[in-house]
């Protein structure tokens, strides 16, 4: 299952203004791929929207539990919006099935 993650933090919690916090974030980023793999999370992409204090990611996992463990491994206080998403081709197949079911 695919999940789109939007992680936001306030300027007060931004590690960019705190060299000690930034060191922990760099370490977490460097270890995030190994942790994700250990938890059964595939990270398709993860991008940072600095200076807007936002991070976007597309990940894949069986459910949201390992995603919560992975996101909370980053040592800064953030809010997470984790949304289940599907590929457009899957949506088209689902729509076809729904239309067929409605016609029968």
C-alpha cells in the first residue's frame, strides 16, 4: 500500500537553526534507508521543501504502523499527515469494476 507523507515543523523546532539538532537530523537521514528496510517500508522518494519547514515522502508498506515508527525516528518535533494513495492505473481499474458492478 502506498502512503503520501507530509511532515511539517515550526520555525521554533527547525533543526536548521540549531547545529546540535542538525547533527541528529543528518544522522537520522543517513540511517533512514536502513531503518525503513528493517521496518518493511519502501521509500520511493523523500524531498525537503526548505525553507518552508516541510518534507514530502512517498512510501510503501503493509499498513501505517511501520511508517509511524520510521517517521518518529527523526529527532525533531513534527506533525505528520499520512495519506493512503493509489496509482492512477489502479484507480482506473477500480472505476471500471465499479461501473461493471453498477450495470449488472
